[in-house]
């Protein structure tokens, strides 16, 4: 199976995010969808040195491995990307980073609670999500950071099945980092930059 053409875009973004200190060392993961499969960064790859050969192909339907070069295995957070693609039909790319401000924010999400909707400040950058309302009243979901990543993925799926797709194209895992999505890699990157600014504002207001 030939690599998805978006892998070049993801590789460039990986280097950019490393330089911005959004993805230290092997932290974070990036993916792009192609039909019923998606390509995601392989586990343990340094994000400042990533190449378009450092991705594996996974099924959107069940998260099973479809194709991988010898020695590569899917990122530990593949299950989260699989839920995003399976629950959001027009999601074409998903980006997960570990920014400083997203880790400074604390909402006290309990393990049994699982998740909670948190209000977003109604600031100008929200227009990056295509939301043009004046002073919009928006919330985003924050999830408990279970050590077992598939448990986080299950909580995200439960949220989307019971509450629907979030009002804004991102979610946050507390003490971990945001995952954003978009119809394309470029749109997902635009959303991520907006999310980074929003979380910076929230971290400074605490």
C-alpha cells in the first residue's frame, strides 16, 4: 500500500511542532485519513526527526493494523485517533500534542467521572473554528488521563455517543494534551494553533 500523500504534510508539521516545543522527543502523534484507513505516526519515533516512512496504516473500523514497515508499530494513542475517525465522518486529519499550557490547566476530572464539559473563553480566535457568533457560549470536553489509553478512547467514544460531536473540533486529556481534528491536515493545523492560543489564555487566567 502506497503512503498517503498527506504524510509529507504531517512530517513537516512534526518538525515544526518539535521546534515549538509542542512535541518533545517521542511525545505526541499525528494522523491522516484515507477512506476506511488512516496513517498514524509509529510508536517511539522522535518527532524532530520524523520521516514519511515512520507511519503505519490502521483500520478506521476496528483500529487493527493494515500495513507497516518492518519493526514499526502503531502509536500508543492510536485508539483515540480511531474513535475520532469512526465518530466524526468528515474528520480527515487528527493531531495530538503535549503543550506546556495544556498540562498546566487542572480541572479535577475524577477517574470515575471520566469527562466533563469546560467553558471556553469567548475570544476572537474561536473564529478559526468557523464559529462567527458574537460572544459564543461554547464548551469543550476534558477527559481523565487513564494510564490505559484504550480506556481514554472508550470514554471519548462514550461521550460522542451520548452527547454528540463536541461543539469545537478538539478535546483535552487532563495532564496530557489536546487532540484536534479537521477535514484536512491544513484545517486541523489551523484548529490546533487556535486551540493552543485558547489554552494559553485559560492557563494565564487561573
